[in-house]
C-alpha cells in the first residue's frame, strides 16, 4: 500500500505565557502529535520552553500505513523586556543603544551615545546624594554640557569605595558637590583616576550606568527583584519587528547579601539608592550587610540581566536550582545541551581556607581573563591577567605570591578575614567570597 501523504506546518510563534491549546494543523486529520511540551495533542507553553522545538505529526491510514511530517514551534517570551546599557556603552561616543525614546529620535536613524546622553541629561544627574541625612549632601552632579567629559571618564574600573571627602555615615562637615570644571576635571575630586583619565572606582561607574539606563528605560527602576539569580532571554530592540532569534537563557547571580539586606524583595531603584548612599557616606557596611564590592556586583548583574533589552523569565532564591556544576573533564559530554556550559564559572575551595587555596575556573572559550582579589576595605591584594584554555582551569594559590603589600609571603599568609575574588573576561564579571581563617 502507498504511504499516506502527510502535511504539517506551524506558521506562528507563540508566547510562553499563552494558555495550552490543541494542535490541529496536520493533514489528513486524525493523527497524533509528539514533541517537547505536547501532551495528548495539546501544547503546553511555559517559560521553561522558550526556544525552538521540533513537533512531529504522525498519521496512520485505514491500511495501517503511517507517515509523518515535522515543523518547528517557536516559543518566545512576550512580556515587555527591560533595557540596560553597560559602562562600556556609556563611555563609547559612537555606541548604538538597543532602546531609546522613539517619540524623540528616529527609529531608522538611532542616536549615538553622545546624542542620547545629551537627551537624558536634560535634567542634571545627581550621583551620591544623601537621602537619609537632612542637613548635609555629598554628591557628583552631571549636566547636559558634560557629555564629552562623561564619555572620557567612563568606563570606571578599580576598587569600590565611597567618594573622597566622606567621614562615615552622615558625617560630612558641610554640603560638598563635585562637578566637571572647564578643563574636564572633577572638582572636588571624588576618586583617584586612571592614567587614561577614567574614574578609578567601579562603584561610581556602575551606579552612573544603571542610573542612566533607568532614565533611558523608565520601567527598569520598577523591576522587582525577589531572588538571587535572575534568568533572562533576549528581547527586541527599538525598530525590530521580531523578538531576537537568540533564545538562550542568561543566568545573572546577585550576591545573596543584597536580598538578605532588603528582605523579601527590592526594586532596581532601591539598589541604586543603596549605591548612592554608599558613595555619599550615608551607608557604611557592617557585619553581614552588603560590602561596597557586593553592591557593585549587584549593579553589574542588573546590567547583565537586561543588557541590550532582555526579558526576565525567572528568578529564584533556590541556590541549588541553577548552581554551578563541577566535574572531571573526562565526564563532560561536549554534545550535551546545557546552558551553563556556555557561561564562565568559578569555584574557590576550600572555603573557608587556611593551609591551602585552589581556584577552579571553567570558561567556554580560550582567551585572556583577569582575576582580582580585594579585601573588605576594597584594597587590591592580587591582580593579574591570565590566559585560560577552554574548559576547566585550576590554580594552586599556595605557590603564588601576594602583592608587594604582603611582601615575603603568599596568599595563604593574608590576614584573617573576608576576601572578594573577581574573574573578568572584558564584558562580564563573576565574584566569589572567600574567608581566610587561622590554621588549627
């Protein structure tokens, strides 16, 4: 008997938030559908299914002959994405934003960074304003005439700490506002500067980047964060008629101390307020409160989660749900489709440490990376550029000397206390906390 002629085509993409629906487009009618998300010929969309899925329609005729046809069903997140730009963008004159005010700018002729900054700075941007002190102010004011100056000092890099001139929580002696002078210098100074002229304080740069991103996308500040790990997928940029074809999930891990500090949830604007109070001196970390470095890392992960317009599809407090997975290289299946294999991962062990300290670093591609160690005061203990091979890299720090401030010893000779280890690939940063304890 001849095989039946079967056709099946699914023309439209669907939203992850859509209700379940019966699939009926296969012909001849009366067959069965199979594939991820299909149960009894019904498809059940969910955020876990964002991406492309092969659905097969199989038909069996009265003679018992079967034939099948397949098509791709695309599931996308349809909630409104939020948009953030990195420090690198805000320091690049000719950067092209993913999002901008389409009622002001032409979508067919997007503004460059300088043009967007001039628009966003129509009202002065005040960084570091003390909100918890009624009689004093320590701030840095940026106006629409400072566009070229701001581009010159961004992106910032270096230890995260408050502005120069603060004396602790709410204790500046009088109002102190910094600004760009006619020579493009910040006066009074708020930070040391790199030889290149960039600000040598990452907390300042990340705070400015998120504040400008909120001005550019007003909805970003209202995003509520209720977990330590944000899961996002690419959204659509201004002028794009379709969502991005990139359906891979991004996992952005925020230091747990941030959620612990705020309680059950906080908004992106709440985090910016904390950063500004930290810069101004109104907030001074103590005990288990977020350190300056952890606040900086949280701002960085907000940008990472929403960079170039992304859709937040999940967030969790379950630290085991998207935990880093560690393995022997022989156990890795290179064909395994696991999202974390496309991400940097880092593990410090043992932790706490005393007599030994090892870093295990997984990177998806070979290249140049940088890792830096800060103490609780933001002082750089170790800072080095390394070339890593794709896969698992291991470093034994018992044989690596510390910076000359600890001359004559290695990292195991550091004073007891908490340290922050950062790994950077030029675009994103991972952070791990490590605690040094005395040997038994």
